[in-house]
């Protein structure tokens, strides 16, 4: 029984962590930010938390020993019913914390059996915000059974065991769909104040995240001024968007202005189809040597699959002179990093590129013939 | 020079999705309004600016998808236009009725509970609600959440737009 339950505990720990991982990721802003705020939320050093989390044996904390015994068994029963591994002491604490997972236990066990046990510390940090606490809610878990909806601990026993425990401050399993709040010693335990406290802590956690997101906000204390900063930041970002849209609206006709409309279309297509990113790397060589064919062969291999460029034989002769109209100097190359970020996007859209290049062939055939004549003369 | 074969770190990322959609919309705008700078009047230029701005927001909302309330709100607003905003508090439209009814329910819930704890931040929250699209139908907690995601997306949007603008202004 023991080894099997141990392994089950291990797998369900991983299951728990994986499920929580998904929940956290779906509910929150990027994980790194949530990580820092969670570790800030935790009152416990990480190592201890993870120790508690991963120890499948009886609970380590002294205050837990007493309620751990009798409370462990009903959860073992529950665990046995559902087939999960929540029966063990620490696992039972987790089960008390996340009883919604009882309903999904079976699924999580099945899915997690293949998952790696060594979850990143970030996820395990969110789990043990409950682990230092004693198994206070075991009776409550027993009472509530398998309700998977959002709930809070009633905490009639919370006060009693809170005295036994280290009197950690109330914690908020914030990024889960339900909230467990521990009453501090001597605080009211009626549902209204609990709900308010939960809300306040939720809001505080989110404010912390926002403070990290907005530069220069972490030093400000006080909700009102932080909100002011956030409002200013959003307004400045929106103003920047307006300015940039004006720049783009102004720059577009200039693109037409530099070249003919055909070339503008070409450049627009090229811009969205990234050969322009490939071209700057080819140009210096092309312009130096004046023999374009070998370089364009190279270009074909580098940029797009053969069938696409098979149609493009006409075009590379004139594309380079046209693009030389734009000053692709070295300062411009820094922007190509950004265009290269959209590389992957455009790699997806081969069909679009094919269609557009067909149009390109049709539109620019005249120019290509003209430049071919010029190139032949040079050769 | 950078290796042209270098692939992006995340081809499905928000930034790449936004770039794709935004470039497509820019192309469309340029196709529909092929005016050169000499012939365009000031009014047309302003109209074009507005179109580009709306395209930027809508393409960002599309890149985000409908997971977020603010993206849903922008898409709905773009689809229905300004005059529909008057109907926002009256009738229910199909796409947004769920949001608004949720918002109303949350507002009622707020009134039942003690409000004095949150009053101190509500003054600023109203301003923030106006800034963030779809912010009116949200309680403070969700508003903060949406604001965080909105700021993140705005930063991405500004970066991409700036790079595109620099690219074009060469």
C-alpha cells in the first residue's frame, strides 16, 4: 500500500502542479511576473515549501502532527474513493486547499502519469502557499465533499488551528478559480469580511503585477498614485500609437513617391513577404559583382522553395535595382531584426506569397524585360 | 549582418501575429487609398491616419483573440461603430450581452457588500475604465487584470509599429 500510495502521491503532486500550471497561465499575465509576486505572497522560504510539498510522508511541521493523524484518515478514504493520491498528509493539505480538483482527480491522474515530476519551482510555489498551514480544513473538506465550485473555508476550525500553527498570514490562492482565505488570529470570520479580505488581497496582488509592468511604479507606495501612474502610462502608450499611425499614414504615400505604383506594390508585397530581408544580405555582393545569376540562385535556396522562385526568374534582375533606390544602409539593418521577428509569420503564409508573387510576375514583366536587356548588355 | 536563416523564437507569439495582421491591413489601406503625397489634402490625410490607427487596434485585438474582455470590446466596437455605443446600456447585442449582463450582476453584487473598502480607488478606476476598452462593464479586480494585459499588448504594438514606420521612412 505504502509504495503505491507514495507513487500515486508523486504523480498527483505532479498532476496538481500541472493543472495549476495551466490554470495559472490561463488566468494570469506572463508567468515570470506572477512568479515574483507569488514568491512575494508566500510567507515561506521556497525550500521549505517545496520540502513540504514533495514530502509524501507524514507532515514535517510540528504543529501539523496532531491534526494530521485523525484528519489524514478521512482523506485517505476520500483518496481511496477517487483513486487519487491525495490521501497522504501533505497531499491532503493540498486537497483541502484545492478540493475542486477532487472532481477532476481521475482525469488529472491519467494525464499526469506521463508528466515529469520535476515541475518548475514557479508552479510549486503556488501550491505550498497552503502547505505550511495545518490540516485545518480537513474536516471542512469532509463536510463539503466534492463540490468543485468556487468556495471559501468556513474557518470555524481555522482559528483553533491557526493558534496551533505558525500563525502565518492569510494567503490567497489567487490564481485559481476559488479562493481560500485564512483568518488571522482574532479577526472576524463571518463570510462578508472574509470575502472582502479575499477581494482586497486579489486586488493587491494585481496591483503588484501592474507595478512591475509599468516602469517607475515600484517605488511608489499607495494605491492612488500607482493608479495615476498606470493611467498616465496607458495614455502615453495610446498617444504613441496615434503618432506612429500618423507616421505610417504619412510614410505610405512616400513609398509610392519614390517609386512607381508598380514598385510600391512590389515593395509592399516584398515587405510583407520578407524577401526584402533576404535581399539586403545579397545586395552588396550583387552590386559589386554585377553577375546576378549565381547570387540569385543562392537566394532562391535561402529564401523560398523552388517552385515559387521558378516563376520568379524574370524578377530578380530588376528587383535589386529597384531596391537600391531605397537606402538600405547599415542603420536600417537594425530594423530588420524586427522584420525577422515576423519571419516566422511569413513562413506560415507560403500560399499568400505564392499568390502575391503571381501578381508580381504579371505586373512587373515589362520592367524585368527592360532590365534584362540592360543586364545582357553588361554581360 | 544577421543570418537570414535565423528563425524567430516564437512564430506563434503575440508580436508575430500582430505584425502579420497589421501588415495585411496596411496593405489593404494602401490599396484602397493610393494617393500620393502631393495630391492628398489635409482632411484625407487625417482620415488615413484614423484608418491606420483603427487598423492597428483592431489587428492587435485580432491577434489577442477573444480571450480578453478588452479585445472583445474593441472588435465589437469596430464592427458596430460609434452610434451603437448609445445602445450599449439599453439593449443587449448578441456579442456583448454576456459581458454586460455579467458587469451588471457584478455591480449589483458590489452594492450589497460594503463598498467603503473600495471607494478610495474608484475615482481613478473610472478614468481607467474609460481608457481601457470595455472597461465600463468590469469590476475593479477584473479591470486591473485587463489593464495589465492591455498594457503588455500596447507595448508590443508600439514596438512593432515603430519598427515598421522606421522601415518605411528610410
